[in-house]
């Protein structure tokens, strides 16, 4: 496994590769969800590249950029065991040198949900992903469906800009009891981790209601809101039941719907979702 810290070196190594390249962009502090993406990239391609970069431009004021969990040595050990070929670990100064002032922004789909609650977040995401694609030049790039809106934003960017990369969605990886894998789970105490299971319970209840024939969004929203509010450590940021493609809110589930939510468990903000129909 080769660890690369500079953009120029990554570009030079990429030029030598006359084969298919699979890419997994991460912010590090890897977990089982990340490793699932890595295994897909290795299975589907001749070479697997993983990036580790905590991107400062996708964090807003007062968010957890400074405290975001980091453990590079552990991450590299995990990736070496998985047989990754290249790990790209650029520095912020390399990615955003003095005078940097170019941004990639997708509109419309970014104005809702996470985009509404975290202004500027997706501008940072699309800019860094675009830069990483330009450096690594992957044939396929792998993203988890836990970040459902992010996945759709990246798919939109790739389509609109005619980028030569295929976006490969990978199903959310969960704990045995249903908690979605996330680096931010590291913030949770034992009690909070137990409380966080309420997100999975709410999503499962929504799906059960739909499978029994309920399609009225208001009724489903009332039910799952009540479930979350029963958990003393949980505070709802938003609950959305939207068209799975456009993310426009629905009143009736007569098409594929994305049920997504952001909930604070103590001081930790968690997101989760499920596509239904």
C-alpha cells in the first residue's frame, strides 16, 4: 500500500495506471461502513484508491471540524489489511493554497434538509469531491446511502458536468441493533448510543405503516415524531418525507419516497434515512 501526501505525486502515480480505478473518498476515522465501500471498490476494479481528508470547507461555524475524530495510524492499518493500493492524504494547504477562490456548487437539491440546516455545507462537499475526482481520475467512486442527500447532490454534479466517473451507491451499514455506522457515533456515551436506536425504530415504523397500506404523509410523520419524542435524550432537527429523486416534500406517498431525519442525541447530531416504495 502506497501512502501519498501531495497532489502532484498522486497525479504522477495515476498516470502510470493503465487499468480501472475505484475510489472511496473519506474523512477518516474509518468504520465498517467505510470498509464495505473499500471492498466494493476492490471487487469492481483493478486498483483501489482511498482518500483521507477532513475537509474544512464543508464545516460551518460552530460545527465539529476541530474535534472531528481522527486516528490516521488506525485508519492506515485497516486499509492495509483490506489490500488498498493507494491512500491519498493531502494537507489542507495543498488542497486550498493561499489565494484559492474557486468553488463548485449545485443548486436546488442543496437548498433542502442538510443544505437548509447547514448553509454552505454542500458547496464544500461538491468542491472537494470535484477536486478529488480531478486528481484521482477514478472510473467508479463509492458513496454510502446513509448520506442520502449528499449522494444525490454528487450524482447531480457528475451528470451536469459530464464527468467521466460512475457513482456507485452502497447500502447503509448498521450495527446488529440498527444504528447506522458513522464516525460521529464515537461521540456517544453508552446511554446515548442506546438512545440513538430511536432513529432506526422510527424509520422501521414508517416502513411498516407504508407496507400496511398507509400513504398519508401527515399520519406517518405524526407517528414517527411521537416515537422520537418519547426518547428523553433525543431532539428532532428535522423529519422529511420527500420524493426520492427531487427531495421535494410529499403529502401522499404515491411514489418512491426518501424518509430522512436529523436528530440530536445529547450533543451529537445524527442523520439516517430509508427509501420506501
